C-alpha cells in the first residue's frame, strides 16, 4: 500500500509501505476513505516533535471502513464505517478510568502518526479499537466526519471546556486557524456575550466572522486594546490560545481579566515567558492539555443533527494519492487560504470548496 512517510525534518514522501496487520486482539484494520492534515503534522515535519521515529507514516485523523478485527474487539465489525480518533485509549489504566484518554498508560494516548504508523495511508492499524474508533451514522458525510477526529474535540475540550466558557462571557480566541475556528463554533454553544477573534490573516478573520465571531482584530494591531474597549477595561473572561508560539501565549495573558481563564491549545515548540510578576495577583487560571476525546460521541450526535458547522472549515479536497500536493497547499495557508484539506474519495483533481 501507499503511505505518507516522515524521513526527518523537512523530508517526507508518499511511497510504498508495508500493509498493516493485526498485532493484538484489540486491534482493527481500517481502509482509509478520508483523511486530513493537522498543524501538528507540520510541527513534526519542522522537527518540533523529535520523538517521532524516522520512517513513521504520519496522520492521526481518518474516516474509513473496518476490514479486519482482532478477536477481542466487541463494538465494531468488518464493513462498519468508522471515525478513527486522534487519541487511542486502552480503557483500563488510571487515566482512562478518569476519561483522560490522552494520558493513557496502556500504550495509548496520541500514538497514531506519532509513535506508530498513522492514518495518512491507504490502510491503518488502530489499537484498542473499542474506545478508539466510533461507528458513524449514514447521514454524516466523510468530509464532515473527519473533522471530528481531532480539531472539534480538541477545540471544545482543551479550549472551551478547560476555559470554563459560560453564558455572558467575553471570549477571545487568538489564532483563527482550524482549531481556533472550531473553538469559536463550539464556544457559541454556551451563549457568551461576545467572541473576539485575533489573527494576522484577513481571510481567516473573515472565516471567523462566518463562524460566529462578533468582533475581529489583526494580531499586529494591539488586539488587547480592542478587548479592553469592549469590556470597559476589564479584559476577556476566557482567552483561548490556538497558535502555539511565545508571542501569542504572552498576548493571551495580557488580554485576560482578573479571575479569568487562559486555555492554551496551541502546540508549542519553543519556551514562552510566564509573566508572574504581573499575573500572580490576578487570580488567573492557565490550563494546558492534550485532547482526551471524551466528547467525541456527543460531538458526533451534534454533527449528525446539523448543529456543528464542520463543512465550513473544509476549503480544499484532494484524492488520497495527492498527499504531497495537499501538504504544500496546507503549509502555505497564507497564500492558498487553506483551512482544512480533506483527502479521499474518488476525486482526481484538487477542488476548492466554496466558503459557507
């Protein structure tokens, strides 16, 4: 089969790789019908995630069909159409018993496309399948469902829930990429008074408006002043960091009000300064986290009912074997306008999906 293989920082290829096989009785093999590319994959290619072994097939998000199951798998069977979660959960360890699946001690957590071969391939082996794949309703199309593998649960859990968004809050989302946009969409579920989106790209700020942001600010033009003006100088109740660079994290800590929450979602490859000389007196809560995907069943039901604007985030589609082209488009988002790119199906040319 073919897969997209990491060969070290700056080097990768769509190439022949061995077919996956059942190794443990809790495994399944999934034929990949749709996959997508995450910002974390770009971090891996840049060398920001050094624990990824050279030769690993990348990717941790997919929709596909079960083609083989191990003898201990109980929840799915061959022929089932499933969502492959970005997080693998053994279901037995201390953390899994607390629904902290991202911290799984039983050879789980974020392993696909990280510690073992991932989903950017024609087939993928998924360990601990009973908690790590989810049967999909027939009404949910592949291009919509695949966004529930990572970005929507990540934005919802690590951003909105960790940030304790409540009715009437002012919420600032720094970074209007896919995660930030999903955070805007899911923050709206809690009826905040206003959502402010911050980004450098005008196209992403426009996307933020379409998804429910009440105000937008260019990151280079003192967005903290806009937030102060909107809140009578108090600052935001919740600030969600969705970029992963020191400057944006420090911006978030300047935008939050006393007693507020900074929810860091971004993947950081460099140290950021924590200005405790300013923050120690402000009763500010700062959270970090890897998604646990405990919310995935809920989000799937909401998506199937049309309550989540998943389609609005898909800007480009490609056939699966156009992986290298798709990476190029996604990596040059400032030029291409890419938000999420979806690979799969029977398409033979890249197709730009009209904005919603």
